[in-house]
C-alpha cells in the first residue's frame, strides 16, 4: 500500500493532516491447531498484510471513523460519552470497543480523534482482520494519549473486546501474535500461561503461500463447539486416572499408557490429535532453532493428517488443496490452518516453484471442487507498531 495514497485520503476525508500512522499485521498459525482451548501451545507468526491506521487528535470528544475498505459507509461518528456496542455501527464496533475498554481500565482518553483505516488482509482469508484492527487501535491510543500500558496488557484488553464486547469467544492467539510479532520469527506460545519464545523462521529461498478455499465455512462454529465438548469429555475420563488440568498436560507417552480408560474410539481420536499436535509444536520449536525447515515441513504434513483423520475438521476442499500441494515440486510442507471446514491452508514453497505451484494446485482444485482458490504469498513481519515518517 502506498502511504502517500493513505495520507492524501486522510486529508481528503477529514480536511486536515494526520499526526501519526500505525500498522498492525494479520497472522497465520504455523502449527498447533485446536490446541489453544485444550491448555496447549500454538505457533503463530505475524505477516506483512495487515491494517494501516492514520490518526489526528481533536479538541472535542467526538471520534470520526473512516475505512477505505468500507468507503460506501462514509465517515461514522461517535462520542467518547457513548461507546456502547451498536449493531448499526458496523465495523467501528472494534475500535469503539477498544477505546471503551481502555477507558474502563483507567487510561485517560479525554479527547476525540479522527482516524482512517485501511486493511490489505484478503477478505475472508482467516488471517484475523478483526484482531488486527483492535491492535492497531490499541497502539494508536497509546501513542496519541501517551498512555502507560504494557503490550501484554494491551493484548488482554483487545481479547476482552472480542469476547465481551463483540461477543466472539476466541482465544488469545490472534491478539498475541499481532501484538508480539517479530520480523523473521514465529512465536511458540502457551495459551494458558502466556509463556512464549521466539523461533527464527529462516526463509531464504522459500515463501509462505496462503491458499484460500473460498468455501463458506457453514459448519465451522457448530463443529467447533462439538469438538470442544468432545475434548472436555475425553479430559474428564482421563482425569479419573491421572491428575491433569488439561489435555495439554498429557504427553504422548502417557496418553498411550492410559488412553484405554477413555473407553470411546471417537473420543480417543479427538484426544490423540490434541496431545500429539501439542507435542508437534514443541518439536517445531526445536527444529526451527536448529534451522531444520524440512523437519518443520514434515510436522506440518503430520498436523494436517491428524486434523483430517483424528479431529475430522478438514473437508474435501482443504484436503484437495493440501494433498495436491504435497505432490508439487518445491513444497516443504502444507496444512490447513484455522478452525477448518473451509477457510485457508498454508504451504512453505521454494520461491522459484511458486508460479507453477499456484497454477497446478489452482487448476486441480477447480477441477475437483468447482471453486477458484485464491493464493497469497506472505512474509514474516513485525507486530503492531507506529510507522515513522521516513518509513
């Protein structure tokens, strides 16, 4: 995105110059799927697609919001004295919620502001555009009002906005990855304790390719709740034999010893995915630190097989993309990412092979599924930050 276009757009919309500009990335999860709500680990990274925000403080208590992604809605106005959730406020509920929760957490926001947003996150690609808007708002409020707020606290506030204001019961991974992202690194994160560690993602001759199935995820929410319930039931049965708080605390070795106590083949499969997937995040951390990208690729492939066979959340579209991707020249590894039942898959692909990869996988997918997949290449970028004037 050309920054001069955003700057000129701000001036056109608000008839004044902006004071600061910010960027908050989107994110993908390299490995560790459906582990977060089971007390396990995830392994996300920030990407170079994301949300831009340009802002200038006002002298009154009015906030004026504008998004170049929703230009047809025009400028939406809101007073600092009226920040309740409003369905009619559309996308502005995200920045409104962040502003409201900052104030409720004791941060002094005593003036309104004009803010222009633009996101280049592909629509519906599952790269967490809502958390990107939230974190962009968080860093702009911090700078605009000179607030003292630790980044982890900001991440927790933005998660509360998603859960309690917007009403989406998501975990902390999205805001954490977007807030704590580091160029050239993935983040190994324990979602329970928020213990984390950076691991280098050295993609010298490779890139991450995001593959969007463009299939509407009609089953995702109902099946998500179903899987959560199945995991909780498996845990209850395990807890009758060993003292653990979550499936994330069970090692693969211990699971093989005691899995018969679950006494239900379906529940055993669900628990097996979570426990082995959690172990894969630990292995991925060690392999990345050792610079062994091929081994990480194999873990990605194993993750997809487990999500297909044990957790059963992939579906024809994701399997078609991923399994044909495995057969292509230059592919290090590929897997679905996100909740499943549509949405996206990711692959690590040799840069020189990307054009043929996109052509071959796209043609095969259309032939098998009758849908056109969309492909994006992504680099590993920094977390939410102010963009300096010379950026």
